[in-house]
C-alpha cells in the first residue's frame, strides 16, 4: 500500500470512528508495532538509497499527522460520550417513582381532633366491643324488648341476643358497672345500622361522651359542646338545644350548631335555616344509672353521641357519606397535608 492510499483509508476510518475504544483499535491498526504505517516504514530497505531519506520523511510526517488526528478525535469522542452519559443517566427528581406518602382518613382526622379536645377537658378515651350483647346495646340503656325506640335503629343481629352495636352508648353501662363516679369519658368507634343512602351508611363512626358526677347540669353539657363546636367549626360557632326524646337520657336534646358555611345567615348547606343538626344528647336517665348500680339520688350526669362522619362531611364539605368507604385515592389524597 502506498503512503497516499494509507492516508486516504486512515481518514475514512477515523471519521467513521464512533467510540473511544474503536479509536484505540484504530491506533493499534495504523501505528502499532505490526501496524500499517510501521510496515510501510519497514519497506524502506527495498528502496534505492537516494530515495530513502525523502520516503522516511513522508512516513514520519504522516505519523505526526495521524497522532494529531487521534488526539483531536479522542477529545471529541470523550466529550460526546460525557454528554451522552449526562443525558442518559440523568435522574429526573420530578418523577414520582418513589413511594407516595399516605394520608390520614378524614374520619380519623376528625376522631383525633375531637379526642384531643376532650382530653384537654380532662376526659379519658375508651373503646368498647363492636359485637355487643342486646343487654348493653339496648336493655341497660332503658330500651327493653318491644320498646318502640328499637324501631329507630335498624339492627344487624348476629343471634337473638348478640348484635353489631348500633351506638357507642353501649359502652356506658359497661363502664358504669365496673367504675364508680366521677366518670368523664369519651368512646369513639364504629357502629352499625341497616341503612344506606347519601347520608346513611351501614357502618359509620360515633363518639360517645359520658360524664357522671354530683350536681351536673345541662349547662355543663352545653359548655362542653360549645367548646367542642367552636374548635371544630370556628370560634364564632353557636350551639342551640332543641327538646327531643331518647330512652337513655332525660331530658333529651337535639343539638344544632350555626352553619359554618354561611355563619348562620342561611345557605343551601343549612337549607336556609342557618343551623345544622349535629348530635343527640341529654342528662343521663336515672333508670340507666340505677341499672348500672349507681345511686341516682346522689349522682347524675350527661351524655352525648356525635356522628363523626357527619362532622367530617360538614367540616370538609363532603356531600356523600359513601365516599368515606370507597377507598378512592383521588378522594382520600385531598386530606394529605
Ligand atoms: Zn348555611
């Protein structure tokens, strides 16, 4: 091969060289001990003596040219390779391939908030069984068999005498039987009734409050609920009592709070009344105290039961109770902080 042929072939080869390792192979091919240019240089001995110096000079010139080309090409390829790796190995920190943080369920948020407020007022937090006897759920609370009040609650029966509790009030008698007054407790938990529509679910959440001591009045109940409502729905929230009936309290009241949406002026949420019905409450019926072995001439008390799902619906503007139980992440993640 002539010097000119080697030169042409070399320039083609180096231009097509795409990686640093290909370039190194090429360098060996031309400039190595058994490389093309070395072979050409060895053929110098076959030339006439007078031609040897100029031939040797041309080969050396080409060698220098090639070395310079290798150097430049190597720089270029290294920098291209660096750019490619920066592109390909880039970590996109905006991609959410890492585990997403969970969020507390809105009912859990409400439960924790209410419990914190009650603890601050000196209440103890207790829990009771969800599978309950007819006695604790009804009879001890002054609701004997065939009492019309049982129709108010569509009950899931397990057997004739065992049922899924319809109210957290079932905890009252269990507690009063084993502990003497003064009592100051709340009991949050699941309750069950055979009912289902946009504002009723077969399972929902209540929190029961019970105070038994000497000289307890409706004013104590109202003060407690005002404190609770003002922290749950805003400082200007007002509370009103309307007379009602529950077998386990006497007198009994329905408790309304001023609408947190319109501040009491009237809107679609409160159906124009300015008030929202929140819970049932009353003074513990002396019959219930006596059923649990507490002297009703010495002690009295109040009780209330709050629907925590209802509180969450009002507080967060949730239109349908069933959303709480569908586990749709699009709904749940709205409550992530
Ligand atoms: Zn309103």
